[in-house]
């Protein structure tokens, strides 16, 4: 209930009971719906100030939702890190798979070990002659 409505209600109530003992003497000028000029200015100022305050609060919420410790920019940065680390993890898993296959080949097949010794270390069996072509 606004201040003007409250004053009008008080004026109507006291004028009804003006014949009773102890009732307040309030003069009803007949123009009780018109607020005083200072009240109208105050109400107009509050009407203008309320949206400004709400917009300011909305702006602060928006700003902190973007830049806060758990804001959208921070979450985007974390998402990029997660994607980068996930791709590195997949590459390392592929490398591990290749190395495990090499280990299995070395353990199960003796000729693989002999082949690597001949190719990479230049080893040979007794009585063999190595020919190198460039």
C-alpha cells in the first residue's frame, strides 16, 4: 500500500468516526487523492531509481558470471585444457599400445629380436659376411 493510499484510508476512517468521543479532528479538503508535491517527487525519484539499481545489480551478476572464479571464461579455459589433455592422453594410449605390441613380438618371436640386432646393431652370426650398399 502506498503512502497516498494509506493517508486516504486514514482520512476516510477518521471522518466516519468524527462523532465519537476521542476521534481525531482531520479536515477533509475534498481533494485527498492528490499527493503532496514533495511526496510525488519522492515517489517519482524512487520509480526512476529502482530500475537503475536493478540494472546495476544485473550488470554485476553478469560481470561476475563471466569473470568470477567459476565464471564462464574460467570454465571455457578449463574446457580447452580438458580437450588438450584428452588428446594428449589418447596419443599416449596409442603409443603404449604400439610399445606393448613390440614387447609381445620380442617375447614371442625370436626372429624379431635377431632382425633388430642385425638391422640396428649390425650384428651377424659366425661365418656370415655383411655387405652394405649405399
